[in-house]
């Protein structure tokens, strides 16, 4: 988690949310299942998720 805060402009709880998604996504990939779609309402968090190779959507962009 600390590496995520160093690589991206993330606050502590945002980094925790992203950190929890990464191993879950890896498990889904290993099981040949659909991957995680990371959803957040924070631009920096969505950018970080995409940089970490997750599909990500900003909740604020979907009325």
C-alpha cells in the first residue's frame, strides 16, 4: 500500500481501496474470469487504478 501512495497521488484510504482490488483482480485473471471494474468518485484514484492496469470508471461521469 505504501508503494501505491508513492507512485500515485493517493490518500491513505484511497490507497487501501486500490490495494485491496489488485490481488482480487489477479485471482480473477488466474481463474480465467472477468476482471475487476474499479469504480470510484475520485479522479486521482481512477487514474491510479488505470495505471495499475485495472479497468476503472469514475462514478461522477455516469449520471
